[in-house]
């Protein structure tokens, strides 16, 4: 969001000079942020579905939504790489 606002600073300044209110500018920024969030969510869902199909073909006899597997993967994702590399 910061990058989008920084890129559009001149446009926002011009809009304000021509009479746009703070509310108009806030709506402009929120609309741009919503677009970014929506596209990111859609891409994430599609990639997640594709990844689950790939994992389905690799993990035999394991259901897609196995709670034990999900908890183990969350625990593995929280590991500190520096600590794990220094421990024997």
C-alpha cells in the first residue's frame, strides 16, 4: 500500500488541488488496496488448490485435511533456522 501511495503522490496532490476531499483520496487508496488484496487472495487460493493436488499425488494414504499433518507443518514452519543449524 505504501508503494502504491508513493507512486500516486502526484496524482493525489493534483486531485486535492482540484478540490478532492480527504474522503475522496481515502476512498481512492482503499479501492486500490482492496484490488491488491483481492488479486492476492485469488492467486493464493488458486496456488493452494494446485499445491494440494500435487501433494495429494505425493502423499499416499494421507487425507488432504489431516489435522495432525497440519499441526506438524505449522510447527515446522515456526522453527528458527539459525537455531536448528547450530544444534547437533
